[in-house]
C-alpha cells in the first residue's frame, strides 16, 4: 500500500503509560492514579537532548502527526508542522504528543472508570489546571528517560502549557514556543467560555455531569458550544470571504431551516463535534483556560512572574486572531523582555483568525523551522537534510521583530 | 409627588391602534389584522410637519421616553436622547415610539391570540421583515394623520428601519438617522444569530414554538442567547475595564459555580431577560436582521439600491462597536455619496461597543442635537428653548467628517 500521507511520519501507534503515584492537583484534590496516552515520532538521540513536547489545545489530542494503519484518514492535527523535513523535523527531533489528563482521547478523564467506584468519574472528576498538566507531562518525560526538553511547543491553550513548563521546570526545558496564546484570558474570553459551559450544563441530557450512567450525551449543549467556539476561532473577514451571505437555496425560505451557508456549516460542525467529544472534558478544558494566570501570584506583574524561567522563547501571533490577538502576545513579549529573557516574536499576517496556528502558512512555518533549526544546533540534533527555506537575513529580521533578542 | 425623572417627557401612557386591513408580508403570508402599541411625546404642529418616528432594535419597545405613573422606574429606553430640551427635543417634535409587529410588548406577536384559532399564534406567527415593519408603521402614521415624517431614527435594527423608510416611502420622510447599523449583516453577525436561535429552538421547553400551550418558557435557551448577545454588544476593552478578571470570591473555587464577576453579570442578565422576553420574538427579530439587505435586488450595488431615496441621512457609528463596526457604516455612507444623497457621517470615539448608541455620550448627543436642530428649522418646528451645545464651527466640521455633504 502506498503511503497515504506523503512527507509524513507515517503510520503511528498510540502508547499508554500508567502512573500510580498520586498527583496532587492545584485545586487541592488528588488523583490517586492516572494513565496518559501519547505518541512519539523520530528517535531520541544518545544524549537524550532532542526531545520536543507538543502540548494540545481545547479539542486536540496526543495524535499530533502521522496516521493510523487502521484508519489512514485520521491524520495528526499538526501533521503539516511535524514530520521528516518539516519545521519540527522528526529526522532531528524526538517529538512527543500527549493527551492531557481530563481529556477524552484515552488519558484518564471524566469518562474513565474511577477504580474506587467502578463507575465513570463524571462530575466527580477534579478540575485540572495548566500547572497540573505540566506536572503530569514531566512525569511522562521521566518515564521516557528525558531529563530535559529541547523545547515544548503549543498553540492557544497548548502555548500556555509550553509557557508553564518554563516556570514549573526552568531547568528541564531549553525553549518554549508559545503560539496564538496569552498569559491569561481576557474578560471576553472568559465570557465566551461561560456561555459555552452554560449551554452544556443546562442541557437536560447533561445530568449534572453524570450523563454516562444515563446513556445520554448533552449533544445540544456541546453543539452550541462548538458553534460558538468556531465563530470565535475564525476571523470575520475569512467568514465573509468563505461564506458571505450565500444562501443554501435560491431564495430566502422565511422559516427557521438553514437559510445561509454559514448556518449549515456551523450546525454541521457542531453536530459532528457533539458526537465525538466529551462534554465534561469541554467544561474542564475551558476552566483550565480561565484559570491560567501566572501573574496572579505577583499582583499582575507578568515580568516578575516569568523571572524564574531560563528558557528561550519563541512567541508568535496572527494578525486576524481576535480570540488571542497580537496585543496579548505583545504583553508576553514585553514582560519577557523586561525580565531579560531571550525572546523572538513574530506577528504573522494570516487571514484565518485563531485557527491560523493549525494551518499551512509558509511564513509561519518558515519562522518555526528557522527557530527549531537553531534549537537543533544547540542540542546537537544533527543537520537538516532539506534546504532551509529561510535566508539568514530574513531570520535576523524576524529576530528583531517587536522585541528583539535580549538576555541569555 | 416630585417628578421621578427630571428633564423627562414625564408620565406617559401607551396607546393602541387596531388595523383590520390585511398586511401582505414579504414572506408571502398575510396578517389578517393586527394591533400596534405606541406612545407619543410632544405635540403635532398645525402643519403636521414635525413628526419623528423612533424605531426599536431587537429587545426594544414603544416605550422610548418618559415613565409610567404606575411604575416610575420603568423609564423609556432612549429617555436620555428624547425629551424637552434633549437632542430630539419634544418641545419641537412630535415623537412616536411603536412596538413592532412580532414583538412582545403589546403589539400583535407570536404570544398574541390568533382570532382564527383562539390560541396564541406561537410557531404559526409569520416571519416579518424590516420592510413589513415599515409598511405597518406607515399605516400607523396614516392613522395619526401624519403624511410625512420629519425624520425616522433608530439604532442597530432600528437604523435599518429608518433606512428602509427612505426606500419604501421616499416622499414620506425628510431625514433618516441610521445609528450603529449596517446595510446588511456580516457572515459573523448571522452566525452569532444562528447560535442564539439554535439555543432557543433546542431547549426542550420551546416545544416547537408552541410553549405557551405547555405553560413553559424556553428560559435556558433565551438565557444563552442573551448572554451571547450581551458579550457582542460590549467592547472587549469595556469588559476588561468593567469586570477584568475580578473573582466573585477571594480565591478560585475550582468548580462550576460562578468564578468571575463577568460570569455572575452575564448569567444574571440572561436569567432576567428570559423571564420577560418572548422566545419567538427573539427568533423573529434575529431573522429580520439576517434578511435585511436592500442591495440584494441590485446584485450587491448598494448605491443603486439606495437611489430611490430622497431623504437626508445622518449616519453614525461607534469606534468600539465590533458587532456593527464603523466599516459597515462607511459602506453605507460611500453608497449614499455615490448615489448623490445628502449625508452627514460621524464616527464616535466611545468605548462601550454596540451598546454605545443607547448610552449617554456628550459628543454623540451633540451631533444628533445639531442635526435635529437643522431638521426642526427645515420643517418649521420652532426655536430651541435651550442653548445648543454645539458651536457652528464644530457642526461644520462634523458635516465634513468622512463623507462630507453632497447632493441635495
């Protein structure tokens, strides 16, 4: 059979690691034991210096790159960025994708059976934070024999985890790539999250979070949450360009059926999502987003909050992203610069809105490739086999963007 | 008893007009008869030339100014703009507020009893459009003996009605004041509306629109719709300034209760709204918004679509309004200028977002006052008794803003 996804890491297998040591969560509760599902691509070098952790966002998973032999269409969510010769080059790096605790793709989450009761956790599953995820990821790194990450990378909520790594384990991470993220949600972000949560919890099929026992899923609520999320992940201009005011039929129907293409698209996306995603996971992920705020302990002084970090930072934002706009990234960059960290900032002129971090964009990918090329050299991860697309001058220019390169 | 609302038109009484002549709706259906509830302030002059119609938006009503003797706290929604000596000066103008057909404040709507069945219309109530509203408003003007409006004014969906007046009845309106509106909704606007509608129709208490018979209200859906609407009516900066990330309690609760002040505020607003507003009206109003598009018949050529108008136009937008941003107003102004209409445009630097059109803002109110002062002089509506706040030079400057004054 021909490789269904060329230039890919190819067919991959998810792996599973069990942890019996209790995890004390920030919320005060304890997870007595848990399992993490993960995938790896590439080879850990002899020095164990070339590991790159990929952190996922709200609806992501451990399946970051490649495809499954039994389902070749199930391609990893960041396959365009990660693979042989790709910006995160699996010929040089050992890349790890992990499903976070509380997720619904195999790691222990609200839908998992609680050994103490023999029933799914449901509402009893504790709220987890970005800090908790990073702690659980560090344990997975221990298990894999990785003392120090060359880098952690993530977009959106994933970017928050990459940032948290530099604070929780400053000596265990070389670089954090924080993309389309923020050091904390804005009021508007929290407000949208709460509408999504209220949609789910007010769905009669939610059953207070214990819908598993009722053989139900709060599909109406999840659908609404996803529809709303989707609108905010795309730029207004892109929506206008992609859907405009195009009708589903020739003329206005003057009823409540689908009238415009955009309605059809959103309802379809919402229905699809509701069938595959766990409602409790959705709630928990949005809460983790709300809670993340490293400057909370320093009275809002982000520079001081970031002072413990020793990593180099790559921060990128997308001009059309209004959920995590460039302003929020610039706040991080300013704080990092004030805290004398090494930081490279890129503001990318992509039209897609927040979703741009997942999409193909030559400029964006070139910037990540160039940064990761430096990381590879730093950790002795071998030479790039494919030609680097970015000229040295462009790279220098990129470094000077916004914040320049200061500190170590 | 002292006047509870000084500088107000004072205690007002709603009036009711029945129309037995059928209204043929744009959707093809016919409303056999209907009633309109309205209020008037000020005195119609002998020439019947000083009438100003106020059109309401999604959740507005005929109660535009003043208060009710039996409930002095129930102040009209545009009382800050309309009254003696106010920008729309009831000492000079005869002002009419009317609840639109399909509404839930007294005019015939989905909650009204259908004479044909003796039951509330519910799902059987036909969809109505901006054009239909304007036609029904024109009949009310006939009834009041008003051949020609000095002006029609409205914000948001109300602005669309003011604009439609100039197209449906070019000889019956002198000026249209179109505030925080657009000549058609963007894709994103339609998308938000559809999420709101899906929230309502998927609420089990909606009963396909016939919830009256079930003695139920789809409160969960309406609450979600209102929460979402509220977020989009306010600017992100205002939300940040007003609520920030302030917690309801001292510390994170790590549960799904209210955590942040913004959640408390939105849930409260949503709950309150759900108890007083009709779900079918909400659906119908959002559809009227979606459908409005005068350039639909001219292949998107708005200038040509507006060519029938003879009125003068006052168009205003607010810099922080992202639901109906200045770009949308500028589109209208460009088309009006291209169509050689008299147009005055103001882009007002208010921080409140879309809701700014309802709020006190000296600059905004001065601009409306100055424009209406000209209208008053044009129709011989008497001299202003209070000093005009705007200097002549400022007014000239305003006229030059954006588009200048062209045409008649």
